[in-house]
C-alpha cells in the first residue's frame, strides 16, 4: 500500500509549519528527535567536508538548529580545525545532549567572539531555524553582520538565519527555501502522507492573555428528524476548544454548556432564514447539516446560511449538489455514500481514492474528508490519509462528532490542517473509547477523550 501512495509525497518548498508536522509525525514511527538531529548533523558535516576546509566556524543557537550544529562539529572534530560559538545554553533535551557530547571532542567552544574568528574557510550558520524573522535581536544581529562580511563560504543548516547570506543551504528531508540542497535524514515517507502526532501538535493553544471568544464562536445548524446530531456536533466543537457554541435547531433540549437557539416548528424552514443569517454573521464558523434531514426547504435554507458564512463545515444531508460553499474556507465531510452522491463512486484502492478526493476538493473549492476505515483528506493540492479509529465507530453519531471537531479547530486553523488534526483526534478518541466499551461504544463516549487528545497528550 505504501508504495502506491508515493505519488502523494510532498515536493518543492514547504512551509516551516508543514515541516514541523512531518518532523513530529516521525515520532510515531520511532524516529526520535535525537535520531533526527544526529542524522542532520552528520549530513551537514559531510556537506562541509566537500568544501575541503582547513578551518570551520560553527555558529550555534539555543534551539534544535544549534543542536544540529553541535552534532556537525563532533563529526568534523578529527577532520579539520573546528570552533563552535554558542549564544546561550541549549533549550531542548536533544540540543543539550549534543552539546554535552562535545566535551569528548577536540573542538574549541566559545560563548564570546571577535572578528578574527570569522576568518575560517567555512562558516556554518546553525543559529536560527524555522520561525525566526527580522529584525533580529542581539547577539544574532551582530553575528549575522560578521558572517555576511566574512570571506569564507557560508553553509546554512536547513535554512539561513533571516538576513544572513548563504553560499549553500543544506536542507533536511524537504526544502524550506528556494535553491536548497535536500538530503535525507531517515524520516519515513509515512510521516508525510499519514496523519499523526505532528498534526495534533500543530493545533494552537490559547495564549495566557486570551479573552473569551479568542478560540472562536461556532454555530451549529441541524436537527429535525435526527434530534441528537446537532448537540453531539456542538459538544465536540466545545471539546475541541471553541469558546462559545450555539445550536440552532427545531429540537427541544438542554445542555448547560451549549446555547440553544430553538427554532419554532419541527424542521428548519424559510421562516428561520433571517434569524439564522444574523447568527451566522456573529459566528466564526458555521457547522451545517447534522441531523438536518433531506427536506428540500431545510436544505435550501441551510445552504444559504453556509454561503453567507466566513468559514463552514458541511455535513450529512447537506452534502449534495450543488454544494454550498462559505466565503473563505469550507470543510466537507462525506462518507462513501455521500461522496458517491456528490462526486462519484468510491474505488477500493486507496491510492485511487486519494486521486479522486483531490479532484473532488478542486471541484468543490474546499477541503474534503472522505470518511472510512482509512480517511482521505485533500484541499485539492495536498493529500493525506488517516489510520486512527476503531471498528466500533460505525455507530451513529460519530460523524456528527467529527464535524464538531472540524468546526472547533477551523475557528483557529487553516481548513486542511484543521481537517487532518480533527480526523486523527476523533479516531484516537474512538480507540480510547473502544478500550472501555468495545462494540457498545456510543458517539458521546468520544467526547470524554477529545480535549485530552488535542490539548494535553503532547
């Protein structure tokens, strides 16, 4: 199966955020951060040696980029004269271990410097990795100024420090900047195409100064023939981090954490449109479809609200042609039957599903999640697969929970990243619930595990 999925590998220049997901997903395959650092430092040292230097200066920051530089120094120690300038105590366990290992090497270590230090044949820039930006604070700004003025060749570790020149960029696994030389450091291909730990780590947490509403206000529209669905979606949105969730439904119910917007009657109808549009205007995300049923008037009203929304998740019976689309980003969550209704029948072969879901996402102009034993997610360009979950999740309501997780995360993330994190989290929640209940699992069992999986198990 894995060989068939190679066509979905990442290529070209990727964002630092995408690389962080891949990097952390490698943990799921047993390739630790320490192993990745060792491989990166070894690759970097081999690149330095192709320059045939007599002397090398390695500039190391306090993060894992600096850790790569420490490993590089250890591998170069007996090959040429090596001096390491470090700007402070390493902050990560892996970088600290790499720094400690230099105690047994013939390497000169210094935390101060002068212009003379920059006369080396090769200078390795391992100061700052992904996430750094201009203007640089000291001492980085001064070190970059001295490096830029130096006559020696400059090799950047993974990507150049902002504002620094680089004669060569030695990138690990994937390029993060144009013109980089890309080298393998043993990250499994599956870390790119399967959802994992890295997708959950990409979910932003509330900052210490966050105010009510920072994590988003979500509106759920649904219910009628299926009474519990919109409430499951609403609770899942809350458990996924949304601050405020309103459920607009023609169903009576009381849940103290949800705000019920009771719609008169027994179905969503045209008489509710003005009210629903006003609610959508004040919501960050609209989740439409859970429990809505197939009544044409209900579908038409819900579709109009989605079209007026900034961000939306479209689920269940609302998944039909023409697909409603939010103003900015939309996530669609069809199972195989709904996918066939909107697009085409679902093939057995996973690689063919990936191709079809990618084409479907292009056609829809949004992010599509094809739910199944292996979920397929695409935004029309990228394609990822998710293997978390349990057979007992075929029970009714688990799809409503997934739509709620998508909505809760969409309030704070890009649609594709939110969808990947949502399907993986919902699947893991199902696995944990399955340990307790087995085939007796009900959809609300997932709610007990969601918040821990998304925000605490990191």
